[in-house]
């Protein structure tokens, strides 16, 4: 009787979720060739084509889509059994701080993975602005933080460099208005530099809303009453990137950085590893 290998199933799932071998390899911390070999081995074991490689990306064949459901159940059960039998001494709390605008799509995946592999470790997620998170981290109130910054300070590690994009309502027209109506939270790390770039481009602007709430900003933008900025790939589904050529200035890039505390070493190291793999897969 032939057996399905957990490692190859994990690689198959990563490729299916990432839409490509390169991103999956980054998430798994493996080389691209190693992941490709595992996929080939899996297809040979089943004597089935699981992936359609004819397009620009990688998509699942009908057989691949069917296997994905089983693979998720097999891997989840494997991880649950391993955690229950080997990691019961890992117990405690970790406080993870993340800017609200980069919670999706990585952080839910990381929390799910930690809960599966280390069920006795409780991860408390807090969301706030980068400035606030760094203040809390310096006081020892947070164990691990992600930040969005133009650089990285001592003790930090850059996980990804992501373009900052103009964001508006779907099919919105507000980006054409002059003065340009913009919306930012008061402590948004993107605010100062964005307004400076508008001034340098000679574009008149006004603040449509000045709030401490990201929900308020998103609601205003979704109503096409203003535009804002967000990192590429991290805008909520009810907003979209503005594709407008040279009408608005380029916003450059931002670094997503990781800072970890010195305590709770094993738990922090594991969580940090999952964060690195998740951000690498998305970038």
C-alpha cells in the first residue's frame, strides 16, 4: 500500500495557497528546486497531474483540487498529534503587536498555525500604529511586534519591502478632485511623507477626515469622499488600488520589520519564524 508523505503534502498545500512555487518555497524556507522535486514525487506517487503549469502562475487540476481537501485534513491531524504528544511543556502567553493595515492576510494564518502546533501557548494579538507599538515594546509590554517603516532601527529585522499605493473606492473618482481630499489616522506612519510628496508634486490637498480610527478612514474612502494609502496587497476587499498613471505622485516603498524581545525565547523564536515565512510568501 502506498503512503502519502506529510512533507510533500505540506509543500503541495503551500504551492496551492501561494499560487506558485517561488512564493511557496519562501514560506517553507526551502529552495525552489526542492519544492519542485517534492511536487514531482507526489504526482508520481499518485500517478496524477495535480498542477496546471501552462499559464503564468500555477493552478490546481481537478485531481489537485480534490487532493487539497484531504491534504489539509491529513496535515492538520499530523500537527495536532505531534503537538499533543511532544509540546505539552510549552505553555504561556505571548503578546504580538501588529499594525492594523498588515493584519491580513498573514496574521490569521500565523495564529492558526501557532494554535495547531503549540496549543498551550496563548498568543494575544494587539493592533495599533507603529509608533504606539514601538513605545509599548520599549516598555516590555509586548513580546513581538511588526512595524511599517521607511528604515529599520537597531535590533530590528526587515521581513519585506512593499510598495505603498494610493487607495480609493471601487470605480471611485475622488482621486481626480482638486484640492485632493485625503484621509489618514492621526498617528499613521504614512501620513507625513505622503503629504510631503503631494506638496512636492504641486498638488493641492485637504484632510477630509482626521481620526484615530482606521474604520472611520476606510468608511470615508469607501464612500468615495477621500483617498488614502495602504501597502500593496493589504487593502481590504471593499477598497481598491488607484491605477491612474502619473496623476498622483509615486509613494515609494515601506519596510515591514520584526522586533522581538529577549524573554520567552523558544515561544518567541517559533512565532517569529512563522511571521518570517508568512511575510516572505506574501511579498
